[in-house]
């Protein structure tokens, strides 16, 4: 059975209770597979990238029919703001139905709103929510939702992946997080790829069946991944990498260097590097 995430952020817990480790976050509009009902209030689910966790049932619109109907609708993704208010009416004086994080997926079933006097776009986009409700968001906050990898020359795609990771700059560290409200190391790199239509494993390792393959560390290029024990970063080129770290003094998404002479060199990581991986 399938379900659609109808909460802005659906926590996927390691156990079916709130007082345990956060394994992952499923974002608004994501379709997940329901594996079983475990305890009252929680369902065990699996994401399309094969991560499993226990989701509060209140975060899900459960049912194959609803999931199929949602999957058939044209989509856009929240990309150009950290958060996005979905308003009841197409005006700033309205009230928000919900607030979505960057990476949330919405259904776009109508043309952008226009000014009735001039006929020009007024900046609002009508969207549909998984429960059938309609709302309005600023059209400029949305972008193309890619379900398959973007068809770009390698160099351009590498730059785009790094630029996407940079959208999360200064986000604080959250174990299991994957939004600008808090993100961990594998959440950062997996979301950077996912927003460009590429599904990689949501963990700090290379997993068979996903498109990241091992490469020699010295061959790393921008957008390749650097692996450390329990940690992953995205290489930016020229010896620098972006990552989300819980280390005191950083506490989130920062850029560090592999070059000892640079002021942002972090000596504890280069010596522990276990390998690198590439999509290319």
C-alpha cells in the first residue's frame, strides 16, 4: 500500500515512538510505501530510495488510490526559499494553510494567477495539496520537479549539484534532517542530488543499486562525494568541500579545505578519509 506525505516534514523514526533516534525525514508530497502498522499512531514506511522508518500516521494520506491520483498530477518543487507559505487566497494579507520547506513537492493543476485588469501574471500560483485542498504560493519560489536526472553536459551538471548544496549553507545540523530547518551530512548530499532528479542512497556509504560508484580520492571532481567514517561531504574543487557537521564550532553546513595551508583546513577529517564516490 502507498501513502502520500501530507505534513511539511514527516519524521521517520528508528522506533515507533517519538522519544528515539530520527532516522530520516520524508518531505511534503513524497510518495512512500506502507510496510505495516506497528503500534497505534505509527506506520512503518519505505521511501523510494529504500530508507525505512516509522512515520506518525497523521503525517500520511494513506491509500493506493490517493497515491496514484497524486502521482499523476504535474508537480513543482519548492526551491528558491528556505520555507514557503501556502496561502488560502492569492494575496499576502491571507492566512497560511501550511508552511513547506525547500524540497517539498506540490501539484500544479492551474495556470499562474493573472491580474484581472491587466491580464498579466500577478505572481501567485494555485497549487493542489494531497488532501485535495487548494492553496496559493509565490510562483517564483517554485521550480521544475525532476523525477529523472537532468540532461546536462557533465561539467554543467557538476556545477549545478554544487550550487544546489550551497542552497543549504549555514543550515544547522540535525541528525536525520534534510531541510533548511536542519540537515545532516547524508541529507545534504542526497537532497542536492535528488533536487536534480538523481536518487542516491541516503547514507554515508556507497550502496549497490544506486548510481554512486567508488573512485580514487585523487580523481575527485566537483560534486563527487568524499567519505569518512560515518560522514560524507561533497567535493567542490580546488581542495574544498561542503558538508553538514555536528562538530562544535561548526554545527551545520560549512565549507572546509583539504589543504593544510588554508585557514578553513580541518585536520581531523582528511587523515580519516576512507574513499570517494562519483555519479559520473
